[in-house]
């Protein structure tokens, strides 16, 4: 039961983090990290260049990393 509660809490926090970043970054993170699409596949789905996919992913992950220590999301840096 505790595992389920922790999993739901983590999913909620992840959802809040994703919701807090710009849509164009969020889309790339969802396709690349959650759906496991390649850069090429993500570029095709979003109709952008592969370079744009890489740059958006980099910027999204930088934003997320900067928010990880924010207690609002329930994460702490180790």
C-alpha cells in the first residue's frame, strides 16, 4: 500500500513539474522520455528539426533540474 501512495505522490509531483514548463518543452520531454521516441521520430511528430528537439529537451531538463530543490514539488536535492 505504501508503495502505491509513494508512486502516486511521485506522479503528481512529476505532473506538476511538467505543467510548469513551457508547452514546447513539455511536448519534447513527453515524447522523448515517456513515449521513448527517438529524436528523429519526435521531430517528425512535432514537425520541427532534430536540432530543435535536442535544444528543447536540453532547455526543458535544465528548467526541471533547477526546480527539483523547490519544496513546492516535494523533491529535495541529494
